[in-house]
C-alpha cells in the first residue's frame, strides 16, 4: 500500500468523524433545550454596551429560525471585535498579575514584579470578544467546522509528505501539525465550555515531551478563551443575581480581566467596605451543553484513531461529564472554597480568599481579590523562590489527600498564584474540589509508600484493594504496572532534596513507555477516584518540573506517613462526638 493510500484512508476517517458529529449532533438538538435567560430588561446599558438580549425561550427559538444558516454560522464562529495575531497566539513568556476569581489568566494589563524588583515583559494575549455559541445547533455546527478544518489541514500535510517521499515530520503526526494545533486552539477558545476545559487539561504536560511548535499553541489554550459580548454578560448577571446587584458595588469593570473555559472574570469594588473583589460569570449555555460537547469531541478523537483501544475511554468520559457538571455549579464552588479556606487557615504561606455570598448565584461567583503570578511565570524567578514554591505546592497536595481528604483537583497553573513579595501561595478556583473516602486514602498511602520502597508485593495488593487490578492479570501487565508505580515513586525514594530539573522528561517518559502494555493488557478501568486524583498529582509533579525546583519529597511524605491517622472513620467520629 502506497503512502498516499494510507493518507487518503486517514482523511476518510477524519471526514467520517465530521459526518458523525453532524448526524449525532442533530439528534442532540432535538432533545436539547436552551435554558431561559428570563425577560427582565437589564436596565443598565452604558453607551456602546451592545444590544439587548433575547427575552423568552420561544422568542429566541423563533429568532433562530429566522436567522437561518448564516445566523447559525455567525454564532458558531463568533463576531470578533479584536482579533489576536499569530504573534499573540504564540506570544513569548512574560509576567502578569493575576486575579482571584478562577480559571484563567488576565488579559493585557498589570505586570507582576519579582522579589528583586525586576519586571517581566507583558504577554501578547489580548482578549477577543465573540458571542458564545449557546444554542445546541450552533455548538454542533462549531464542532463540525472544526472537524472539517482539521481534515483539510491533515489532507494538505499528508499530500506534502507523500510528495516528499513519505518521510514523517519530526515530532508530530500528519493530524497534529502545528497548523492544525493552532486551528484547534482557536476553535476551543471560541467554543469554550467542556471542550476547552479538556484542552486546558491536555496542555499541562511535560514540556520535554512536546514539540516547541505545539507548546506555543497549547499555551494559548491554557491562558484563556474569547470573552463574551456585553449583551450576554448583562443577561447572565441579571438572571443570576438580585436586581440591585450593581448598587452593591462602588465600581465594576465591564472589560473582563480574564476569560476561561467556563466563565470570565471581572474586577469590582464593594461599596460597603471598599474591598476589591472579582466576579466570575459563567458563559450562557455551557452548563447545558457539557454532555453533548464531550460526546462530539470524543467522536472526532475516536474516528481519527488518536486514542488506542483498551483505554476504557467511556469510563473516563462519564467521569469527566460528572466533574464538569459540578464545576458549572458555582453554588457548590462557593461552599467548597469556604471549606478549603478553613482547612488552610493554620497553614503558613498559603491563603484562600473569602467568598462574598451576597453577590453569588448558580452561575455567578464573587470572591475577594488576591494578587500573584501563575506557576508558569514563577519559573522566571530565582531558584530560592522556585524551591520555596515547589515545596509549598507538594506539601499542600500531600495534605489535601492524606490529611484533609479534600482536594482541589484542577492543576491549571493559573489556579496557583504566587505573591513573591509576601512569599505566599494564593489558591483559587475550587469548582473541581472533591472529597475522598477514608478507605481509599488508607490504601492509597500504603501504595505510595510501597512504590517508594519498590515493594512489588504490596504494590499489587494495594492496587487490587483500590480497584486498579483484578488479580487475574498476566505477569507482563503486573510488571508494567509496578514499574510505572516505581517510577512515580522515585521522588519519594531519594534522600535529601529531589532535583526536578534533572528529570528532563525521564519521569513522564518512563511512564509513557509502559503505557502501551498497560492499555493492551488492562482488565478493568481505574477506580473513579483515580481520574481526578492522578490529574492533580501529575499536575503537582509537572509544576515542580516546570519550576525546576529542589524539593525534599521523601522527608515530606514520610512525615505525613509516620503521623497518618489509621483509625476507623466512624470510630474517629464517635471520639469527636464524645469529646464535644
């Protein structure tokens, strides 16, 4: 079979994926419904503020029928007020002060200074204003356009390689070319919602394993989405807050300081006390489209054969849907943030801002403002700061799981804001916070301890108890499983400080080497708790790698292990009740 035959076959797979998205998406349109935004007039337009939002669901449905295909295309692609250039998409690293409100980095503006008084160059990421595709049909059309665009890019790259003799480009496939990656980043930032959230998760990887061309585009994904226009913003605010919400503020900045996968952030000042706060406002239609967005994205991935068989991807998808649905509930996030604030109250150099409940709703969250720079920009600071922050991050991560059993599981680097002047880690965005069962944590800390000691027998026993293994696996599978565990346990097995700068992809690379065997011979999907937990643990390691930090990992783990509370959970509750 010729190289061209192979490329044409791959192209057919991609195009089949686009067709599937359109066909299944149309069915989803019939079943789906767009949530009512209410019919109240915002009554707070300022000059240049944009047109009024739709009032009732039946009026919006009628308007959608009237606007026809051109209108759907406009909503799916968005109307851009400020277009980012290619240099902005692949902007050079620089410092920026960040916000306290959640998922993303700021746009252009404030520049953070390091402890020595220096100043980083501003990152060239200017927020683009585009309407959020909120109706089911516009989101399906958006995914269809993305699939067609990727297919065209793949066809062009395949033809180019076939013409040059079939030599593969170094570092990337015909599908994931730098051009296609950039198209994917731009499309995800336009669509927002679950698709962009997954893209941001994928962007937090060991930079030693990703080609530089792809790194630049993934950085664009990680640093935020397009902003929604003011008409949609006002409608979300009046729908989710009391009618007098603006009267409670001395100042409100209509220009977003950040835009992320699920919502965008605006800075404000409380009238009653003058405190700076941030309001995170969710994009319309995002919460209702999680299931269909994930399904459409996975259809594209499956039909282009980007994922190998045996990954139990269906389980991962269902877990992702549950977690993303919870992240869209800002009422839950407010409760989780207040709980986490209490947990870290006694911790040195770690802080969680308070929630301002009078300006909170199901789709709006108001928290006090904190300053700082995200992890990927702390790498520009001195080794002293990087080591200090690496130790803070790993220490908090270990306590989250093994002491509090309540973990913020989203490792997005913008959720960790470092105030270099105060040498303080400010934590934000708790929509992905979750609690872990005592029995699960008991078995997991035993397994980590066994991995650090290369104790194969106990690793296997703990893995069976946790649900990673059934007990019927082949020797090949057991060996690969244990070796992967031993690799992850290396930082906890080294005396003194572990130098993450020396790993240079070795940790992630060695685990990746075992991935093929694990996928091929796995007999059961991982336990549900493992998806969010491993995302956070790998994020903590990758943060230390990014910082090139030196951290006494073994001493920190053994300190928690030696003082671990092995008592029965119910017995502990009875003792607490008796003491009270």
